[in-house]
C-alpha cells in the first residue's frame, strides 16, 4: 500500500499533465543514444533511491520502463 500526500495532489486523471513543460516521448521517437541515456538515468535514480530507502513505483499505463515495480495507480489510491 502506498500513501503519499504529494502523489494525491497530482492525480488529476484528466488530459493536463502536472507540468506545463511536459513533452511526451516514445522510445520510437528517440535515437538509440537518447534511449540509452534515458535508461541509464532511470537505473541511476533506482540505485540512489534504493540505497536511501526510498521506494519508487511505475504507475504508468503501458510503456516499456521496467526499472521500477509496477503498481496500479487507481488501486493504490483506493487503498
């Protein structure tokens, strides 16, 4: 079970992202070098968070990012 006040502030399931600067990327739109850097960045974040005792979860629908354990955001918020 995950409870986070921060998370709950940003769970508007409408079409607006919580950041006005958000750009949606897909792996198909990235070069191989950009994809590698993105994956390396997430692996580094995962290692840093793990060593600091911070849990990070992937609550996206679909996608290919498998660095973090997947959770169902709707189910998590109901818990």
